[in-house]
């Protein structure tokens, strides 16, 4: 998944990198130029990946049906989700992919992902490159992550015992909106002075890897609390 890619040639190169590792589902969030002849030229024999690419307006729309999203980062972000290497993240992605859609999210060529985009993801991953020179072309970064995914997929899968249906990121976003509304209503959260409460809650919820039923339980609890008069014992 590429968020706001600016150069069509990179889109084509990413399609080629994906196909060499057996991946085919490319999602583009508001690309600057697409379709484009440069993308087609650099895709080589991966035109089928380009032709099937889905273009959306927002990252929220792109992630709605996924159960896990990995924000790919090259530098530190304050209050990020759990951070790990590309190899460690690949194992978790492959395990989750057996249940529903998952996503690797890459940011713009110049600045990477925004703080808000990283916050919408389940975890963050980086390529452990030379700390004195971390610059890496977008397509090269995608190739490395896709390679790690392929290695993880070729390993023996881990057994999943008594796992419920995982919550989608759309379910999680609805939970966050419900949490914020409840905190405002009870006076626990002041929107005029938010500090770091909401990002910390996002990180907490992301670590929990909630199932759909667990989200329903939490939202049911929030609805019950909203009906209870806090002034009465």
C-alpha cells in the first residue's frame, strides 16, 4: 500500500518488486500521477499488478477491511505502535494473513508516513540499515519487505489455537471514536487540552490485537456507562 506516491516510476517499480515475490494486491492512496506511461514502463512484466491496483482517497478507506497494518518507517516517531524489524513483522503479517486482509503501508518518497498515518497502523517496522546512511529508494524498501514476507510464508505456519475473528481496522477506528466520545462525556478527556492521551490509547489498543467480539464487549461497556448517571452511587 503506497500513501501519496509522487513519482509514477516508483509505482511501476513497486509493482515489479511485488510480483517477483508473489504479491499482487497494490493499493494507492491519492497517487500524484496514475495511470502513467512511466509506471507502465518500469513495471516490466508486472502490468497485471498495475492494472489491478486499487486507488482510494484516504488511508482510512484503504485499511477499512484489514486486520493488521504495518507502518514502514525509517526513523523514530513519538508514541508509535510497537516497533520491530522487517523480518519480525513479516512473521506476524503472514500469521495474520491466514485470517483476513493485511497491509504493508509505505509513505511518500520524500517524507515517509505522517504521524497520523503511523498511528492508524497496528505496528511499525523498519529495515535495520546503516544508521549513518538510512536513505533507501521506495521500490527497494518494498522489495526488501516483500522478500521477508516470502521467506516467512515459506516457513512452517504457526498453529492458531481457539482464535476468534480478528477485528478489522475499521472496527478499531469505530472503537477509538466511541472511546473518545465516552471520555469527553465523563469529563476524563478535554479536547481543548488533549496532551498525549489519544495516541497512547491507540498504542495500547494496537498492542492488544483485539478480536471482533472483544470490540463488541468494550463498546457495549461504553454504551452502558453512557446510560449510567455518574452522580448516583
